[in-house]
C-alpha cells in the first residue's frame, strides 16, 4: 500500500515537473517570438527612415550671376528738319509710350521763373532742356532737347505758343522731306517737338529722342501752352 502511494506521488511529481517544463518552454518560445517581432519592427523603421531621407527633396541651388540688360533706345534720324505740312500726312493715333530718362537733369531758378505755372511744356534754349508740367509741378523731365541754332535763319522762336495739331510716327516734312516722328506743332512755320538728332541742330523745331517725342505727343493736347525762352 505504501509502495503504491509512493509510486503515485512520484508519478504526480513527474507530471508536475513535465507541466512546469512545458510551461517554461512555452514562455521561452513566446519571449523569442516577441523579440523577433520587435527586431522586425525596428528593422522596418530603419528602412522607412532611410528611404525618407533619400527621397526628401534637396534645395535647388541657383546661380548668382545674371546678365545685365541695358534697354537703350536709339534714334536713326540724322538731320531732321521742319517745315509746314499738310494735316493729311498725319500718322495713326499714338499708343502708350514709356520713355526712358537718361541721367537726371536739374532746373535752375531761372528755368522755374521763366516758365509760368500755367504752361504745359517749357523749353530752355540756352541749356537745351525741355519738360512738362501741371500747375507749376513738373510731371516729366527735364530732358535733353536740340533746338535750331540761335541767331540763324533756323533759330527756334522764343515766346508763348499753343499746340495746334499733332502727327504720327511716320510723318515727313513736305519742305525738307525728312522724318518728323511724333510731331507736336506749336508755332507758326511748322515749328514742332519731334523725334530727331540731339547733336545736329534742327531747322527751327525742338528735337527730342523718339521715345520722348512720343510721350510729348501723348501728353500735350491741342491748345496746351508751350513757353520757349
């Protein structure tokens, strides 16, 4: 009886030991599985981070150098002269002009005193300057001008005048048969502002660059007062 009891006890102990060993083995397997999962997650994270770093855009580098551009307006008129002309020769209506002013020119006290506030356009024959104004406030210029030679038969007349009519970019003098682009006639004898040479004197007109003549043509309406002194 005692021997059977001892055998049962030994068997039970073996069973308990077997269950304990099985449970221990299961815990080890679970721990190994979890460790494997963690390692896999970590490896995947490293791959994702690396891929993101490779794929991230890099800032573009732009060159700091650039080619300077000089917008220069050249006039090809050589010796533009004036004369009376027919209104039928007037060109098309002017379009918007944006003249480019050169180095700044300044007016003297004499300039301001010599051109009254009511005048719209002023011409200083001595300094070869002209400008536009409104109520005495300068709105354009002063810019370089080339009048007729003083003391000659083609000297630009001094005085107070009014714009009588205007012509377009293709206007030609019917006396001298030379271009008078964007002419603005303001004095008897066909005297006008128009595009022409700034180094060759006119035959009485006031030469401007073509761009400035275009601007004058647009901003001097018929009847505008012009003072030449």
